[in-house]
C-alpha cells in the first residue's frame, strides 16, 4: 500500500465507502483505513447457528436515491415487508396499509378503529404532499419538530399516540418525536415512494455491495487511526502523508479525531431476537403497540420478509425498544405475548443487541439537511450526522464530502 495517497479516508462505514467510490471514479489516489475487521460500520450482520442477526433491526428503502446510484438493488435479492402496519389495541389487531400498494386492504384501512377517518385522510394528504412536492419545496417549509408538524396537520392524539409515535420512534430512534419536521418530510417521501425490504443475506450485504467495485488493496482493515492533522494521519504503524483527510467514523470517534467538530447527541435502541417454530404472524408486517405502553417500538417476523434469516423449520422475530434503558428479556417476552396475542413461553431468546450510537439526533434547526463537510486545513468529515439520520444520509454525505475534496484538489 502506497504511503502517500492524495486522500486518506478514515472509516469504512457507508459514508466512507461512498466517498471511496466517488474518489475512485474520479481517478484520485486514495486509501481507506478501517479500525475494525470488516467494512460497514453500524450496518452489519452476524451469522449464528443458521440465523442472520443484524446488529439492530434495520431495513432498506428502495426510494433512497443514492442506493440506486451506487448499486443494483437486484443483486441484494430483497425480501419485502407489507406496506403498512398492524396495531394492537386491546383485544383487536388493526391493519393499516398503503392503499395503492395493498388495494385489497384499502377498505379495511378506511374503516379501521384507530383514530378517525378524518385522521387517515389528513395523514394520506400529508404523505402525498411529501411524495409529490420537489425536495426543495419540502426543505423550504417552516421547520418545527416532528410532533408539532403532525399536530399542525390536524392529526388527533389517538392516531399520533397509537400509531405514529411508535412507528416513527422506530424509524427515527426518537420516542419524543423531537426530530426536525424536514427530516420527517424526507422520511415520509421515501416511505410513500419506495418499498421496505431486507437483503437475502442480511443488512451486511449492503456495505459489501457498495464496496464491491473498489480495489481491496486500497483498503486496510484492523488499522485504527490515532491522530489526524493537516496533511497527515497517524496509525500505530506510523504516519501517512496526504493532501486531504476525510473522517467518516461515528460522531463520538469523529469528535476525538477532530476536536473542533461540534458535539453530536446520539439516539440509542435495543433489538431482541427470538426464534420460534410457529410464526406469530403470517405476513411480513410491523406490529405496533397501540395500547400506549411505551416500551416496544415495533416487532416483526423478519423471516417472513426474508426467509433466509432463519434456518428451515424456524422463524426469527425482531423486537426493538428505543432509548438507553433496555428492559430485561423476560419483560419484553411478556409484552410480546400480549402484542401477538399468543404464548411466547416456548420462544428461544437468541440474543439482545444494544446499539448505543444508532442515529444522530436531528432536532430543529436542521436547515436543508446539509451541514458543512469541509473543516479547513485539508480536513473533511462525512456521516449521517452531516445530512439526514439515515442510510441515505450516510451515503449522500460521503459522496458530498468526496466531491468537496475533489473541488479543492482540482480547483
């Protein structure tokens, strides 16, 4: 590996890989240094006894523009979830679906006993506006919190507390719904325009696909960076000189390498994985707690969407809890029995995955969801904390930071 490339990328998560793809396409000499033993950062999958266990429940949205720009989604062999949710309310399970994607379920959705018909019409109008208006118009709208935006749309306490808060808390990893309304607008846009799925080989297949065109000899794993300074990166093996350094690690690690970087508050969540012989649901759909218990954000039988997530004869259930405090597994198991409406005593607890730095908080003001990536002195930063808190944000920020590097190197 050459000791003096033009650009050193620190971090092999989605942002770092997108940056490498941009630089490689431009023909600029680069090297990528990753502290861990694999690429992907927060997006990873472990294979355990025939199960695919993502490091925290995550999904892919086919409407993310950067996905289609960087890879052929067909190579991931996505298994899709139903475009809708189930809501537990007392003894009833209420099914709410996207009327255009699930036309057979549209009458039931219109008559569902969650909120009112006016609620469902108002939310449909809100989502349709986000789907059809140009992104620039959405990012120019008055900015507030997600909760305030939902209430300003005329939605009632019932539909917010029983459907939207649990659903969006899982998406944004933000139970309080303090996230910027502009992030909400882009999230609703992607849900309205795309489908939600899982790669057949687990979410870890995503970074592998992004990295596939890159020469492996330009990537160094198990190479933690100890210090970043203008024109130089220091590792345990010594210093590497370069014209630019692009730091694409998670916000706490980035702050350690770039002390002038503003601090970023992170949201956390925990995913509980259970195995069962009999699936508690027959379709791949998110189940929400409409009884306002405020513990479980969502639960789903992931092997219904992607059968390869579980070995033959078994099914994999993923359950997510938002926040830093994770309840004991037996407590979660009892809640799952209530939500699914069937005993869970014979379920096998496979593992519990805590993700303390899952997504960056994005309260107002977020502006146009584009924070500076150039810090001066040939130092650049990328990650979903510089764009929207999402896979799309990570990929876009890496591409954007690399573009800024190119402009500086080739004025």
